[in-house]
């Protein structure tokens, strides 16, 4: 896998973090993205729940924008015209089929991004290990923000 094709030529301003929760509603999400990107849309969306969000993602993209699908829990119906109008792309990634070298390069890129500040992971709530079932329930309900942490 050459994951560099996913984000090739993406301009990522160092002073802003771009993320949103789709559960905020289509209008709010669209306006939020426009506030940061102008009317041009988003260059790259890394989508964790494509079976829910893909159709909306396609409308938020800029010209030649890309949606990178890394998570999906089912099927979704989309309008192909949403990709045609902006000449956008949908790219599926499966890290489980990546080679060891690809995974090492990906980890190195992520760590470098965090070190210089253009990548800032969103860390959610912390729960004790004995509440793992509750944590899983919250994630499946879809309101969890960021990575949930289980503490020992």
C-alpha cells in the first residue's frame, strides 16, 4: 500500500485542527466546515463511520477532494453525482492488509505529525477497566467524542 496517495498535495494549515462530529446535524457540520475552509470545502475527510456519514462527506468535499474510509459498520446509498460534480474520490483503506513496512511508515508519519503539531488526536473520556462494557455501549450508541481510554 502507498498511503501517501491518500493525502498527496493536501494543504494543511498548521494553525487549525479540522474535525467534526456528524451527529451535530447536517447544517451545523456544513456551516462549521465552511467557517474553516470557505466555500471551497474540505480536501480530505478520514471517515470512521462511512455507512452513516459518506453521503454527507461527499457534499462537504472541495474540488478533487477525497474521502478516506477506514471504518464502516454496514452499507449506505450515495448519489454518484456528488462525486462527479467535484471530481472527488472515495478511497478505502484496510490497515490489516498493510505490510509491516507500511505500518511502520504510517506510525512514523503519525508520530511526526503529533510532534510538530499538525496532528492532534482528540482524547475522550477515561473509564476504569471494570466499566469496559459501558464504554463499548457508549461507542456503539455513537455519542463518544475522541478516543475513549480504559485505565487499569
